[in-house]
C-alpha cells in the first residue's frame, strides 16, 4: 500500500478505537473538533482524492467491509483491503454533516454540497447517498474550485476540426449540439465555446444543472426543480431576455428540445448537450423526440460528438514498434507512421504505475451543409446518412483516435477500450 493508503487505514483504526470507548461521535464540538479521528479520516479521504486528481470518490458498504474507490482518468481503483464496516455509519454521518444533508434520513437518496479548502487547494464536492443492502453508498464528485476553464485551443482538437468548430460557433444563429455519454467532456467543450463567444457586444445566458464554472460577462442560471424552474422554463424565460446566445445544459425531454429548436429558428445561437452514441445517432434521436425534420434541417448547424481517453504519461513514455502485418498494423492502416513506432507509458510514480496521466477527447464533427439538409428532409436510414456524411468529408471518432495514437497522445489499446 502507498503511504496515503496506510494513513487512511490507521485513521480507520483510530475511529474504531474511539467507538469501542464510546467516546466517539460523528460531530465533534469544541476546539479540538478537527482533531477527532472521524473528522481527520473524512478529510484525508477527500485530500487523497485531490492528490490523485480523482473525478469521483466511491464509498460502498459491502458484506465483508467498507470499500473505498477513486475514479482517476476514467478508471476506478480500490485502496487496498476494505475498511471495517463498523466505521461506515459514522463516516457517512460525518460526510452528511459536511454536505448539509439530513443525518437522520437513511431510507431515501440525498444530495448535498461541500466547499472544501486545504493546503493543496480548493475543491467543490457534490455528495450523493443511496440506500443499499448494507447501509448507504456515497458518491462524491470532485470539481476543482480553482480550475481554469479551457479555451478552444486547449480542447485537444485536431487543426481541421478546430477550424470547423470555430466556423460553426461564429454563425449568428442556429443550434450546435455536443453529444456523448456522461463524463465525456461535453460541458468542458461548451464552456470553451462560451469563452470564444463572450464579448461585450453579445448577451449570453446559460441554463445549467449545476453551474460548474463561472465566466465573467455571462449570465448563468441554475435550474431549481423544487421551485418549478427546469430547463424548459429557464429557456422560455431566457428568450424574453434579449439574448444573442443561450446555452442549455442538456436536452432531457421533448418539450425542451422543441423550445430549443424554435429558439434557434428565431435567430438565437443555441448551444446544448444531448446523450447520444455519436453525431449521426444524435440526429435521429432528435427526430424520435418529435422534432419535425424540416425544423431540424432549418436550424441545426452541427453536432460535436466526443469521448475521453487516457493520455500517455509524458514522464515514462517509451517507443513501441508495431510489427508489419500484425493486428495493430492492420487496425492502423493508413495512420501508422512510416517508422512503425507508436508510444506507450511503462508506468512511474507520477502516473501511479498506470502509464497514463490525464485524459484527452476524441472528436467527430458533423457539419450540416445543403446536401445533408436535403437528405434529412427525406428521413433516410442511419446507414444512408452515414454514407453521405463520409462523402462530404465527415471523419469518425475512431479515425480521430487512430490519428492521436499515431501522434503519441494515447495508445491504440486505449482507443479500442473506449470505442
């Protein structure tokens, strides 16, 4: 185990010792409250996640103990052997107190928020609990409170894709969609686009759930379902605010989709996200949501689809020669460098032995030109639309991944794992 993992288990033993002496509570009052073992254990779990650059922390009660896992660069890994299950109730109570959640409620899902600061920085934590077989599972999403928002140049786009996206972004109206599964970087891309658009001449409004970053000069609104403010209601209100561009965090239902399309039709730039497998599938998803083909053809500017892959660690990267005629060479046909050499990480302390450090997106950008709009009006099959798009120069995420593997940004195995 690493030094941090050893420390976590030591703190867990101290919590157990305090419980046995019946002197332990989840909330410690008085000047020495921060030195209580449960307080230090909860803090250490969070700070270890910050050190690992984790996006999520999972605390799961199992029959044989309490499992602690961190999601780093999209992959979950466990911190050694499970902790004693007896510490689970007090640990969950401590986290609930920090997040402003009801510690007396154990039968239904809850959520809360923690603004956490320590010597290594600030982090915003979204905490969610879920009743399960052996107690309450807790998931903590880490949002870096000091993270600088990325520009379009920092999105990992190949040069031609960056130019395509920039052309679509600077059109005066239309709808631009970012699609992909959860945690694929869609919001990061939209924030970069908002910064590209942001200027004193434009009134830009966002409707988000939640607001994940603040941009000076843009009016950002957070939905509040309890108050009757959802995406559809926020979008209706935004249309009355003399907006040039509106960003809707996500199209979740038919009503929001229809309002978004009509907003784009009336001269607004509409940015949004949609859960869909790829760009072509997103087109048909909107049609299935009841959007008439003629309205979609009239308003849709383009679709950006993306996935995140792990980036080769720059501290331990090494060349890897691909044998001619191998399965790797056949997969990379047309993309493999003349040298026949790709790159991979051998594992080091910086990347915790994984060979990867950080993530980068794979993209595909579908631009609707006149031919694709005409085809859309005919309600073609998906395969027909894909074939026409390829004839117009459309390149898939798979091709984007092969190019980035050839340039040493990631590995062929990682592209295959994700796609």
